[in-house]
C-alpha cells in the first residue's frame, strides 16, 4: 500500500472507529463507509461505477435494457442515490 493511501485510510477511519460526526453526510457513522459494505454490495457499486465511467455493463449488454433486471435495478438505485447525494451537496 502506498503511503498516501495509508494516510487516507487513517484519516477516513477505515481501520479503526472514529468519533460520531466525522462524516457530515451521516453523523452516526463511526467507520469509513467503504468498510461497511459487503462484498456483494461492493460488486454492485462496481457495476454502477463501470457503467457510469466507461459505459461497460456486467453481462455485456449494449444498454441497461439488455441486462438482467437485477442489474438494471441495482444500477438505477446506485444512480438515484448518487443523484440525491449530489443534490444535497449543492
């Protein structure tokens, strides 16, 4: 692990508990949000990220309509969550 990454992990509380209020978007969090994700949730967020950034879908469809319903629903939920978070940020 690079030193810069280790410093970021420390600041975010990825390896230890941090005081409540550390994360303004969810003051009740006491750990880095990424460490709270299950492997399956991380995989689904990865689908959304790859779709958003590169237009790549997990089952090779050309559009979300070509993917299984679970993929469509998961990516849609991630996008709506992202949009809501960005709307609050402004």
